């Protein structure tokens, strides 16, 4: 039905969009925007399912519970790994 190229291209756009949302969330943590803003709510709702498991992984495996949140870095890294694995399977 769909060619593997179309699936790969769509997946590429999705991964880029997820990475941009994670980076926007990092920047929002620096400026503390109004949490009732619909854009802010969308960014948090879209990225939290990705960042929460990364936070749990960092806390449970490394025992880190410090000031800096390394979950976005880990999440971007994991998303890229999953993306490359799926591309190889196509």
C-alpha cells in the first residue's frame, strides 16, 4: 500500500517534530511560561510520555535525582536509536 520510502520519510518528519518539541520544552523550562497557555499544554502533553520513562530510567538505573534534568538528552538519544532500528527493518 505505502512504499518504504514514504514510511521512512513520514517517520523522519515525526522524529524531527518530536525532537523539536523536546527542545522547545527545554527552552520553556528556562522562561517558565503560563501553564494554562494551550501551546504550553500541548508541548507538555506531547513530550511527557517520552520524558517520563527517561526520567524513571535515569533515576532507577543511575540513582540520579539532582537539579539538572538529563531526561531530554536521554529521550532524544533513545528516539534516534529507535528510528534507526526501524529504518534498518524497512
